[in-house]
C-alpha cells in the first residue's frame, strides 16, 4: 500500500483508486470463501450512491483508471455506461436493482 502512495485525496472513490493502483503495481489478490463482514445497508445508502456528485466522481475515477492503464478503452466505455448510468437512475430503481443483485448473490 505504501509503495503506491497509500490513500490519496480522491473524494468518494478513495478505496477504488487505491485497489486499482495496487493491482497495477502487481499486488496479488485472492477471494476469501467465507464472509468477513456483514454489511447492513441503511436507508440513505441508495440516495448517497446517486446524483450529480456521484456521477462526477465516477467519471473522474474511470478517467483515472484509464490514465494508470487499469482499464482498456472498452472497459472504460462499459464502466461509464453501466456505473455512470447507475448514478443517474432514480433512487427507487437503484434500491430494487441492488436488492435483486444481493438476493441473487446470496443464493
């Protein structure tokens, strides 16, 4: 983590950027079979993941990913459409989509 400069001031997306920098630098990652954290989504979580500020942060993150060669041009375009689009849909749709995804994942 120190080798890539640790956390940087990158509002709303610090964790994503740190992990990407570590992977580009050659960090090895692995999946852990069992859950290590139980995360409860609060009522405001869906609202916080949308809106103009989140979209702006998402686009900045995707551009940074391209600049550090973490993503290809195709991945960049897909991420902008999918992740950027997610930021623009109404909160109600984000909530339904997230719950459907999590319910599917837990099976």
